[in-house]
C-alpha cells in the first residue's frame, strides 16, 4: 500500500514536471515565431530580398524539434530543445540582421553548434535503429561523430549547389596573399608559387588579393563541426551516456499533449 502511494506521488510529480516543460516549450516556440515575423518585416523594410528565403524557412525550422520527437518517438531534454530552436534561427539571423558580416565568427559558431547538435542526435540513433540489443557507449559515441560529419558534408554540398546555381556565395570567399598551384608549374609534377600578392585586376576591377573560391571556408566549416562532434562525444563517454540529450519516449516520458 505504501509503495503504491509512493509510486502515485512520483507519477503525479513527473506529470507536473512534464506540464511545466510543455508550457516552457510552447512559450519558446511562440516567441521564436514572433521574432521570425519581426525579422521578415525588417528584411522587407530594408529591401533585402536575399533574406526572404531564410526568414520564411525559419518559421518551419523552429517546429523541427517537436517534429523530431514525434518522428523518432523520442524525448529531447528541455534545455537542448530550447537551444535547438535558437540554432534553427541562426542562419536567418545571420542573413536578416547581417550577423554574418557584423560578427565574423558567426558562421563558424553555427557550424560548431551544429556539430554538437547532430552528434547528440547521432548518439541516440543506434538506440532507435537497434532496439533488441544493448548498444555500448563507445559505439554510440563513434556513431555520433560519423553522423555529425556526414551531415556537415551534406550541408557543404548544399552550399556549393546554391553558389553554383544562384550565386549566393554561401561558401564564403577570402583574399589570399600567396598561392601554390600546379597550373603555375614549369613542368610535370611541379608546383608553382606566387608570393606577396598585393593586388589582382579582373576585368578592370582591382582586388586586394587572389580570391579563394570557398575552399578555405568549406574546410574551416568541416573542421569546427567535427570539433563540436568530438567535444560532445568525449563528454558523452565520460558521462557514460547518462542524462542524454535524446532519449526514447515511453510511458510517463511522453510529452503532455
């Protein structure tokens, strides 16, 4: 009898906690959508048509954490859930509020956070894909890294496509003061070099230096995203997989609807 009363109290406490979390999540989504609307109106007032797609996409992206819970039948820890919403708005803020230009590390910051987020998801997927057997923490950590790096590669494919088809310069160019290339070599299997490049003239337009067409930006993005995945995987192993960001939703762990 005493055990039954204790279990009932624990169940009610868990329900109250779930209801509180649900209220916080709904409030966060509403505030995010309001900010997305303000950002879209700001872009319209500035005549910044290039930001329209990112602003429109943000309306749907802030709903992605909830959709992920339903699709994967999982429970996202509330602090991670809120951080996911902010991350989903990062690209929109970079465009609509010019944070890519105002804050030079904004792009790298998003890629680092993305590496962590996708590693969190990657650590959960083995549990969902292999429900019959217990999966080791080390295997889940390794899968988390591989999954995050794979997502990073797919994103760079997307950026390359947008640059080639729409001229968006998502793989941002940088000026170089020196170059090494086989095209400059004097013979077979030789590399030619040009040092101390002060200016380059293209069709009569003088530039500060030789323009790298996105390779350095792409490799930097891949590196910081991998770094984010490695950091999360290390923390995941040290904590032995306890208190994960994503966990199977069962019974009382289901969200209050």
